[in-house]
C-alpha cells in the first residue's frame, strides 16, 4: 500500500466525540456508521503511530466482542470511506498507509500539531450537584447513543443502546425520538423507538427519565395468537409511534407489523410502559393520526388488509373497547385471541389500474398527513413515489382523491411499453369516481366512492 494525502492549507477543524461516537467538522455532524467511527477512533488514539489491521480490530473492539461480520475487509472499506470524507471536508488531514505497518492519521507539520486539525469534542456538562440544571430541551441520536441537552446546550446525560441502531432509522424516521412529559412536570423524558442492527434483538420503545435513567422498556411483542393457535414469528416491528394527550393523560400509541408474516396491530401504552392490544388488524398497520370528533378523542390508522388484499383506513375512539378489523374476506387472516369489538368505520381502497398492470397485490397505505379540516391517506399507486392522496374529513367522510406528480411518468412509461393501451389524458380510471368498500357497525359492508378533485392531464391536452 502506498502513502497518500496531507499538505494543503487548513480548511476548518474536525471534532471527535469519543463518548457519543460521532465526528463533526466545524460543528456539522458527519455521517459515519459504527464500524467507521471505531476505526477512526483507534487511529486517532495512537496517532501519529501506525496501526496494523489486527491492532485496529483489537483497539476498536477492546472488550473482545468483535462482531462476526467485522474483519480486515471491513477495516479497509472503512478507511476508504474515511479518506473520501476527510478529502471532502478538510484536505489537511488524511489517512496514510504503509505496507506491513498499516494505517495512521497524518497532517502537515510536526507530530505535535494534530490538535490544529482534529480535537476531542468537549461538552458543556451540567454540574453534578444540579443534575436538572435545565429541563430537557432536545436529544441527539447516533447509532450507539442518545444524549439529552438543556436549552443552554449543556449535556444532561447520555444513554448507550444495548446494540447499535440501524443506520436507516437514524436518517429517516423523526418519530423515533420524541420528548414526552407524562405527568406535566415541565421536564419531559425521552421516548426512543429503537430498531437494532442485530436482527436477533426485537424492536424496543425505551422511555428515559428527564435525568437519563431508564424508566421502562417495551419490546415489540404483542400477545396475539394465530387463528389456528400458532405463535407468530418473533419479527414484530414498530411502524409508527405517537404520544397522544387525552383527558385521562398522555398515552402512547404504537403501530406494529410482523415482517415474517401478515399480522399487524395497535398497542395502547400507559405512562409506566404497560401495553394492551387496542386494535388487531388482518394485516400491517403502518401509520397513526389522532383526531377529535365532536369532543371525542379518536385515532385514525391505515395500512393493509390481507383478508381482502387491499389497503385500508379505519377509525376508533381511544376509550372504545379494544377492536379488530371487520369480518369478511379470507378467514385465514384472523386471530384466536383478538379483541371482540369493532372500529367505528373501516374503509378499503381499490386496487387501481397501475397496480393491476404491475401485478402488485395492492398499494400500501403507508402514511397520513393532517391539516385543519383534512386527513390525507397516501396509498401507493406504483413504485418510485407514485401514489394517490385520498382526502377525508376527520370522521373519514370521503372528500376527493388526487394523484402525485410521479404518477404521470409511471403511466406514460407503461403507455410507451404498450402495457397500457390509452393515454393518461384519456385514462378511464380518471373519468369516474374511485370505488371504496366501507364498513360500519350499523350497516356492515356497503359500496362507497370518492371523486377526483380534477384531471390536470386532460385539461392540459384540451
């Protein structure tokens, strides 16, 4: 291996946070996974000396519990990514290599000049004699830790996860880190919904007190049993978690799905982590939205129903008896011990034209948005971000549906490849309302419809 790097003018400074295992450049957090940070830390701690691959592994995992998937190749890959990052942010510090000696951090000038380019990140720590120097204001999440800070920016505490988190969880899902004040003390705790990189560990909701101590941990493991008495695989995941203030206090609601099967449900969780299955669905539950209808607190949920192979949206009261998806469809998708109640309304969305052409079983209803007088359910209409946005009143009265911009491009690509025999401007699906199947306790299943807001593609061609 040949040497590389070093020698240009300073371009800002790196800070390495050894406690929270993350790297900053001029205050900006840099995207490193856990293995990359461990390699960087090992090089930093002995710099400017060289470290062999075996010594890097020993120092990076000092406890001797190096994961089975980490070996010399992972070290080389991490160094390659670290070199690219260093080059982008600050070309005055680099990683050099030498045959038979390994890697080291390098910088221009003397060995003692390291701190001109990379220094330990120093946190302003709240004094020990006043552990609650200020209310918890925000938290910061890395793959290995979560840390709590007050309004002044002083770090109040840090908590190390029992296993590193999945990288995608940190980057994508803001709802996995929330501040919740269950008892209205003015000093909230941190509600963390964790999905671990070690697939053998179940998803967990971890509630940390304002002082950073663990108040309770709830694993994703509802007590539902299959219709034939079988136990579902231990592959439950949290799809969405929200705190919801009610006249009885704050509750936490969690939507779940079983990644190795078909079931899904909603858990109602109290302030000390006790959970009951409040809604058991014949398929995944993907998203939750709180609504108030004539003074009654309700929850709207969406996802998929495998008994009908269609996406759904439903509503129930937070103080209603626990409920399950309505009867009908294939009986395979029922529970031996499911709740006996039913929701206030349950709506099935149609299998639309492009989903049929692409031979998908259904489009996923995977997100909802709210405005003052609208609740919008997003249902996939194809891949690549093409979906329909179904607008409802908060009580789930249908208003209208509107396609996303990407739907136009998917439709036209299917026209080009002769999988659709009509232009988007002449699409028969857009010429009439979309059908809905609606269930209520009073009327059972009955037909409904939702109109299109407009057809901009037809207007553009006129």
